[in-house]
C-alpha cells in the first residue's frame, strides 16, 4: 500500500498509453505472485538452511541483490530509450 502511488505513477510514465491497462495488470499480477509464493519460499529456505542465521540472511540478501540488478537494468534501459530533457530535470522548466 505504501508504494502504490509511486508504482502507479511509474507505470503511467513508462507504459504506452494504448497498453497502460496491460502494464497495470502485469505489475499487479507480479505483486500477487510475490505475496503468494513468499511464505512458500521462506519455508523452503528455513527447511534447507535450518538454524544457520548467517546463511539465511545471506540468502535473503542475494534475493534483494537480484531485485536490485533487475531494477538497475530497467532504469538504464528506460534512460537510454527516453533521455532526460532540460524540462524534465527542472520542476519549473528550463532556466
């Protein structure tokens, strides 16, 4: 809930207006898949790693690192496709 306004604004900015509904649907589906599979993944990690707390935190950090790599790749792809103009970088326009 906390990230919904920012997430919706990012989708509106990135998605083609003709396909914006599909983009919202894909992001919503991905969010629900994450919510559905997180307990399963957590249980598998706990059964596999057991009582080794450092290994559990390392596994969680690796998942977060993978998400970070995907986010950076998305941002780079987005900025190369749509470079910023002076109007985009200054809130009151150029000058």
